[in-house]
C-alpha cells in the first residue's frame, strides 16, 4: 500500500495486537503509548466503479500519519491516512481518527469529538 517509513521516537510502547501499515508513512514521537489492538493505516484503496476494488490502485496520499510526543491512544483506536495527532493528546478507546487534533485535547468516539483538555 505504499513505500512509507515507520519512524518511532524514544520510549514508545505499542501493546499487543497493534497493527502498523507502512503505506504513506507513520511518524510517532517520543513517550507515546499505544494500547492493545490499535490500527494505524496511512493508505486507502481506490473505489472507482470501473474495476473491482481488488484490482484498483491505492489512492493518493493524504499525508501519512503523524503522532507527536506524549500521546496516549486507548485500546482499539483506528488512525487513518492524513491524521495528525498533536502533542499531549489522549484518544479514548474505540475512537476513529482521520483529521488534525489540537494539542493536549482529549478525544473520543466515532465520529471523533473533543471532550476536554489535559490540565
């Protein structure tokens, strides 16, 4: 699904069952915690009707995935191509991330919503 690099910062913890696709690249900062069964997927299949999905090329990159320092992703979080998780964010279990998150925000759900700020 691409030839992007996966770059991990210092003191990162990825729990069991976590899946990282290289796709358009993943950059993870320092002191990031990723709970069990998370999926980071910086790639998307084409969906045009003229070909079966299994025969389509991948779509253009939306920028890969960037996770800055001091972030915590709860269990079963899915992070999609183009997601930018700013420093200090917390993303609650089972959430879907596809856009840019503000620093130190606490986010939950699908659709994702800001529910607080780390103090």
